[in-house]
C-alpha cells in the first residue's frame, strides 16, 4: 500500500501501552510521517484499511504478536514489530506467509535504541577475540519476558560469531548450583535477567580472557530513546520486502 498524497501513513497497534503511547506521539510529531490510526490491542484491524495506512507499528504482547502480524501481512501492510516472542519457528512461519506477499516488508526489532543496536553489533565483532562472554540484562519488574528479546539477540549474535571463528565451548567448571544461578543458556552464551523498580532497559555484555576484560554497556533511561529507531524503521520498511530481523540491518554498519 502507498498513500495517495505521498506522505507515509503510519498506524500503531498497541497504542495504549507505554511504548505505544510514545510511538503515537513521535509519529504525530514527525514532519514526514502521518499518524493514520492508533489502535488498542483488541481493536478491529480493518481500521488500518479504512485509514489508508502504509505501515503498522506492532507493539502488543508476546502472546498476540504472531497472529497480529500474520493478519496484517495478509492485508498487505508493511509492519514494524517491537514485540518480543519471535523464536526461529515463528519467524519461519512468517517467512512462509510473506512468500504470498512479495511486496510486503516486515522488520522484527528486538530493540529500537540506537545505542543498544550498536552494542549488539560491537559485541558480535568482539566475540571472536575472547574466551568467555556473558550477558546481563536489567529491566523494570513489569516486563513479561525473561530474558529480554535484546539479550537473546545479543547472545545469538555472539554465539554465531564464535562458531564462525571456530572457538570451542566457553570454560565453566560449575558442578553444583542452585536452579538459575548460571542464567539462561542461549546457544552456549549465558544470559542473566534482573528485574527491579526504577529501571527502564539496560544491558551489559562482558567479555573475558587471560588478564583482560571488555564491558559493553547500553542504558535507556526513557522510552523516548527508542523513538528515533521506530521512526527510521517505519520510513525504511516499505522499501525492504520480506522479513528482516534486527534494526542493525536498516543502518549503515
């Protein structure tokens, strides 16, 4: 879909949540985007068709996001997804659905913060130089998933870089531990989740080798930090048919 006047018309699904509220404000304040519709998670998706929407920003919940995006793609909308819950199987199902809509683009972004995207990119570049790597992610206690999608994406990128470099498994002599003490295992990379009042979104990526350590830290203190990435994604996704995972693929890295 392309709006008649040439201005990109962007709708938000999940507009009444914390991220959705910020996204509607940012789109509405943009000089080159027009807010076409701001829908709650339970609203009728046909409103996007009625308002001649070009791009939908999906910011709902993990239990609903796959059904939402599948329906939106079937209706011909380009979609920017900021909801976690997209494992490999769900992504494969989406790719299969997109095959019937070759002009539609979908971006699944584990994080829209430019600092977080750069941290993930730097981590993947650094991974092959260190014997060990672990990820610590910290969020507000209302977050429904753990680890965060950002942390999983970070760990997966580190694991892929280590595999490409032919590195062995990381050393870990643990023989006795309480459940969860060593965190989640994401492709061989340990990920630890902290939930605490006063936090927004934070990640620390720690690399270690004999006699040295590298820490990459990214902090979002306000949800407004995600909005430049949301707007850039909305502007870019119509020209990127198919499925893209990670905002870094829309940046010149």
